[in-house]
């Protein structure tokens, strides 16, 4: 005789709980150095996340989370424009002279589904270097 759990788990529509996170990352494109005409790298910093019991429920929330990230991105663009204008308002000739590790534009915000909170966060890794 089968148990109730075995009967339910044998159903075709049964979905085994596999927790997923919907995470928001702040992504900065940083200047790496002048080699080969200049190169850049991305730093992904975890802003936060929400845990869901399954991938399906996480994906269902993804659209709403992406809309929130879009609003965060718009604010970051406005903040960056204001900072850039204040920094270069008196400059006659503005060149894109970046220091290594300096941000090259406004922060981006990306929303992802992941099985472990913060798996894309690379802020603790040393910056890459040209070889």
C-alpha cells in the first residue's frame, strides 16, 4: 500500500520544492586600464533578494521585480547626469579620462533568478588586471 506522499509525488504535475531567489544586483561598469585602447569590467553587487519555494513562483514574480529595477535604473541615470554636469560644468574640453577602477557611467540594476542568494556578487574578488 502506498502512502499519501508517494501517491502525490507520483502525479505528473508534482513539482518538487527547489527554492529559488529573485535577486537584484547593482552592476557597475568600471574602467580597467588603457591597454588595447581601454578595457572595462563589470562589478555585480547584491542589493537584495526574495526567496520563493519553486522556480515557477520565482519566475512569476520576475516581471514585477524587473519593473522595480527599471525605476531604480532611471534614478541612477538622473543621479549620474547630475554628478557629471556638476563635475564638468566648467571644463572647456571634457575628455573621457578615467582612472583605473572608476565608474564609466550610471549604475545598472539587474534582476535574476538564482538558486543561491548572491551567487553573482563579485565585490569581494580582486579587480582583474591586463596580462
